[in-house]
C-alpha cells in the first residue's frame, strides 16, 4: 500500500473522531438534523449529556443508496445488504497486491468460520469501472470465496457507491486512454450488521486470524 492510501486510512479515523464531536455540537446548535445522522442525533436527544461513540458516528455516515451489478448480471442495491452480515471491500481487479491479499484474508476467515460463514456475505465493489466490467468481475470472483459478490457499474453508479461509503478512489498515472494505470483508494473492510448498518471495520493490516476472531465475537454477541 502506498503512502497516499495509508494517509486516507488515517484521515478516515480522524473523520470519525471529528464527526463524533461534531454531531454532538451540531445537535445542540440544531443544524445537523439530517437523515444521514438521525441515528446518532436520536441517541444524543435521549441522553443529552452523552457524546455518541465513534462507532455511532461512523454508522451515521457510512452507507446509503447505490445500484450496482454483480458478476452474474444481477442488480444489487443497499437493500440487498440487509438480512445477513456483510463484509464490504472496495478495490479493483488490476490491483497488484493489497486488494487480492485482502480478499484472500476474507476468504480464509470465512472458511475458518465454518457453518457460521453462511450468516455473512462478502462484497467486492470496484473503484475502477472502466476496466472492471461484469465479464472481468465474473472471471476474477471465483479466485476467492464462493459466496463473494463482485459488483461493478457505470462510473456514475460506482461513484454513488463510493460516496455512500465515504471511500476515496483516484486514478494514478497512465496516459489518457491507457490501461496500465493504478488506482489509489481507501483500503478497509466494512462490517455491516443484518440491518445493513455499519458495525465496525478491518484495516488493511488485519489478517485472516484477526478477521476470524472479530467476526466470531460479533456473531456471538449480536447474533
């Protein structure tokens, strides 16, 4: 992972911390009452002396409407993230290292969970729709867990998804029209609960053992 991507992860952590305080202050001032942060504000109204936790603030920010297509041509929207636990990772198939390694860790963790893996659906959403067509995703996905849903769409559809999940993505290098470029992007795996809302995340440093342990704990504590 390059320095820019590491910086983005740091910025994300800072953003969550900032929003935690910002929602508390904004609710007092009355200018942050939007659908996106309604959950965190609701907590604050019920307990006005308590500052929302980082997870509560992140849950208010992460997620939203999107419409993409999986490797089999089926439409997937935010509604499809409900009814099961989800692992959501944004990357691209031409990624030389971090993306395939993260997907391998996810696959190994799901394998380690045994029958509990049926409660979790992994999603791989491209940040490179120009190269990651449905056909490319269909060829790429079988290298990982059999339940992996690899999602792509038009540039506008992918942008809506990255915006919903607060994911940074930018092309790096390559002449106009070239296909040998890289993508700089946020590299975290979001964990969403059965209600489709953010619960936690794995950073790029989490290996399969760390993922397995955390997922077992979440499944045990929240069902």
